């Protein structure tokens, strides 16, 4: 019983961490693209 109670939050935590990492990578890539983009281009 206790194992099931502990297991549920971890199943929700892992996708949240993955989603956060993907969002951070997307934001970082967008920032790098904007910064490295030639001015007036």
C-alpha cells in the first residue's frame, strides 16, 4: 500500500522534469538564435 502511494508522485514528477528540460532547451535555442542572428538580416 505504501509503495503505491510513493509511486504515484514519481510517475508525475518524471514527465514534469522532462517537460521542464524541453522547455528550457527550446527557450535557450530561441535565445541563441535571436542573439546570433545577424543584425538587419
